[in-house]
C-alpha cells in the first residue's frame, strides 16, 4: 500500500504566532512557498508539516533549501 502524504507549511510569525499554510500538491510547491515567505520576512520560523497516513511529521528546512538561485550566485 502506498503512503498517503499531504504537504503543509508551518509559518510562525515573529517566531510567536503559528499558522498552517496548505495543503500543497508536492514538496516542491511547498518549498517555493517557503522561499517566497523567506524573501518577504526573515524573522519568521518556517517548518515542514507532512501528514503521512494520517500522522503528522514536522521537520525543519535547511538554510540552503530556502535560498533562491539568485542568492546563491
């Protein structure tokens, strides 16, 4: 049986107020949203929230993942 996954983004405004964004169709779509959020404000906490077979899994992004291509040039 294939795992059913849902992809969300947790954004903690000012590292105080949590907000869940999503679901996204893929991890790549969620990553693009996280990069956009990072561009607008660098003080918010950004975390992955995956729901795998009904169970939540929270993980962090690496700093490199949140960099846009123009930042790495």
